[in-house]
C-alpha cells in the first residue's frame, strides 16, 4: 500500500518502487502476467478439460466482491473422498504485487493434471492425496498492475482513514508528469533529510550526521496535497495488507494490518477453508517471503521485564514460589526438571507463550533441523538450475503473515518461495595474485597462513575493517592451537560487517544493485531520469526514480527458468508427505486361546507425521492404532486404541496386545490420523 508523508529513516525509496509499465523498449523482454479475469478463465478451462479429477469453487469474496477461486485436484473421488485424504494447499499472491506467484500456481496445476495421465507415480499420488490451489488471494491489489497509472499496491479495497481526518482515500497519488507511472518526487528543503548520492547522482540516500552530512532534499511519492493538510499521498485508495492480517504475531494499532486479526473477507475465507479442510498436511506459498533461504521468523519472545512471576496454579507443580520472580531461563530449567514436558521441546519462546508474554517466534529446534535439510536440497537445486539467488536479499517470515500462521498456529510445514530476485551485478575482479583475500584464505593450510607473518595478517585485517579485538596476534594463536582453520576464518571474515572508513571500503547505496540491473539488463529502462516539474504545492521539484514493479517483474527468460525449477521443487516437496504403513504383524500363542499380537507401524515418508510446533500448538493429531475384535474375542492386556504421538521420517514403532481369541478367527488393526491416509491389516489367529 502506498505510504505517505516525506520519507524518513524508516522508509527508504526502495519501498516506493511501483508497478512496471510495459513500454515498447521493455515489451520484448519482460514476462507477461495474467490479470485476475484471465486467471479465473484459466482455472475454468482446466476444470472443464479435466472434469474427472478437477473441481473449481469459490472459497469467498474479496472486499469488492470478486471471487477467490480454489481448484481441487483429486482422482478417484469416492475412495476415499478428497476431503478425507492428506492434502497439500498451495496459495499465491497474498500481497497482490507478486504476480510471478500466481503464474507458478497455474503452472503447477497444469503440471499435475498433465502428469496424472502420463506418470504412474503421480497418478498414484492423486488417487491417494488431494491438492488445493488458490492462485490469487488478493485480486484487488493484483489488478493495479493492469491499470493506469502504474504503481505497486499491496492492500485490498477496504477504505481506511489513514490520516484520521474523517475522510477515506481522499489523498492518493497522481501521475503529474503524464508518463503513466507513479514514481518519486524530490524537492530541496531546509527540512530535508536526503542527499544526492555523491557516487551516483541518480540515487538518493539519507544524510549521515556522523559524517558531517546535512540533508538537502525531501522525498515524496508522486502526487499532490489533495486534502490541504500539508501532507502528500497520506491517504490513498485502500486498504488492508492481507499478508499482515493473519493471527500470528499480529501488529495491533497498525492500520495497514487491519483493525483486528482476520478482519478482511479474503483472510477469513482462506482460514475458514483451512479449518473446514483439516486434512491439509502441507502448505506451499508463493510470495515475497522465502523461508528456505531466510529462516528468520517474526521476531523474538517479548517479555515486559527481565523477570516474571509464575501463576500460582502452575508454580506448585514446578516447585517454584508464586511470589518470587524468575527469568525465562530459570522457568525453562524448572519445566525440564519436572518431567511435565512429555517429550516436547521446551525453550524460552514456549514459556513466553505459555505465560501469555507473547507469541512463539522461533522455529522449534527439531523442526529447524528438518528445514535446514530441505534448505540444503533447495540451494543445491538452485545451483544446478543456474538460478542466481542471494540469501542476504531473501525476506524472512513477517508479522501477521500467512506463513507465520501456517507454521505456528495451524501447525503444518509451510514452504514459501519468492521465485526471483534482481540479480546482483557481476563485479570485475582484478588479478592480484599476492593480495590476501578471504578466497585465498579458504585455500590455505594452517602452515601457509602462519608463514604470512603477523605484519601481513595485521594489514589484511586493517584493510577489511576488522574490529580491534580481532587482531593478528589472536588469530595466529588460534590457528597454532587448532581452534580455527584459515577456511573457517575466511567464512567469519565474509560475514563480518566491514567498518565504515576501512581501507578500500566505500559505502555503497543499497539501491545501487537495482540501478546496475536497470542499466545492464534493461538498457536503462528500469529508471526514469529526474526531470524538473512545477508542483502546485511544493514549487519546483524533480520527478524520477525506479519504475514500478522493477523488483517483482523479471525478464521472461528468467521467470521461465524459475517457474520450471520451482514447480518441480514443489512437486518434490509434495512427495515427501508422511505415509503410514503396517510394516509387519505377528501373533504368538501364550496359552489356550491366549495370544500376543505384535504390530509394527512405519512412517515411509520423508517428513514426520507431525511437526513439533503442531504438537506444541495442539493442532497436530497423534496417531491412533486400534485393535478391532470380533465375536467372542476379548482384550486381555493393552488398550483398544493406542496413541502414538508421532513418527519421525522412516521411524518404526512396535505395539503389543494380549487377546483371548479362538484359533482360526481374525482381528483387524487400523492406524489413522486426520492428516494421514489410514491403513489397516487383518490378522489371522492361527
């Protein structure tokens, strides 16, 4: 959603990149996206082409009344019904500006439907599982891509009084210079906080008082002060940002996040669908977040003070004084010592949630290990596919976002992909064979490093801008003692921020890579050069800056490569779903009409039957293993239904009962859970 007022330290001009205008000079290279009406038509075409395995429905309506469509893919609809099978939910474009995500879901649907008739493995999959696809959660924001003037938008159409003047949507942007784009205005002002970047005059950056710099410019989005309050574009069209309107770690008192969690018809429709379909065992999300490249979650557990009191009803169980105050760490230790965790991973985030101090905000440790393994597979696949991704530019999970809800509250694995990033410009490397660098360190043995001598190592550290405590003498001792290798040291140096003013270190504008991309890949078409304009309210200004959607609309060939890879990776993830089987059954005679029944159950999938977070949130159902007796059979030892909390990937669990039964009779064992396909076996008593 378009921001307001002059831009300050918390709002950079990169946040004001707007929707890409398809001009003649870009038309041949930029990808084509389908507008909302065409997305709906594509879904209807697929449903009509594959009526035996497809069903199209509306799960709700956007604020303005547009249908939010979901495509259900499931074969063999009566054995069992689609809603009774394990399911994967695929969602895209909750932000509206992520049109590549919508294309990814449509491609995935086409891929699965084509595979059903050609690939036995996928025919078997769709006979046993269900896939739900929602390619466009935010159709109102997405429509902004296809209208003039072009600008990025992430909110729905709900009117919001953002400036508290009793009016709504009365002061939005205008295309003042008539180029069809909403870009940026810069104007000289005594109150200015921005300066022209001395290294690249097309770019702006905030003045740094520590360097003696003084601001000269105010920066605004393109438009007028329509309501005469001295502010520009502070109350534009819409609305609420849907990817901030989900319940987990919701940002209260932020109008763009909504009046309250799930206040919007779009988010309500999606959550109602998910709770009505409790068979959903995995979520794949296409948005600006990438939680396999960046596992940063919404934040850290928050506590109002360093020490808290434990409620009286719990303090006694833990052996704690209800009148005393404890740190979260001390409460964690008390819980672990009490044995009340039941095998659950207990950490400070869990305790904070338990005490009402804030939502869980970190991956559970056992779940993190799973995500890290999948991250390795994902990064390896990106490399093989030749896709250039930078982890440092990948966005983690945001507050009130859809992925945060799926993991922390719905309790299932969620994998979010952004599909594309503006590539980092390739920098020419000078051939300096004798220059010490992290790359050279990685190839050195400990002996070679020590042979450099303290003086050369000290010079290298100075050139890198290393902190004072990271000195040559310390490093030499660490290498001599075997505490660190040159390769490990190089990794540390690469991650260490270089001090401002270090030799060879010049601070680069954070938008420099966007300009380099525009100049090299788009022949300059990604940036509008600054042009003077006589502004009604501000006087003489200059209008220019990056074109809308520069960061989200890749060239056609790059998008095609990414879609191909991510559709295949999404299919691989689906095949990792947990899968139950009864591996073996045994029956052993103990006496006259008395038998021991032994059953081995196994999870054949590559994911656990439930996440640790799902068990923590009490949204993951355990496995139920029932022994069904017939006739005069009687259970002598064991329970009619045994509970198994979960099975790890590949894990086998043994269960035993003692029954009274006659030779030649039969009994049945059944294993089931709401997000797993049930399995059963008949055991003959002989």
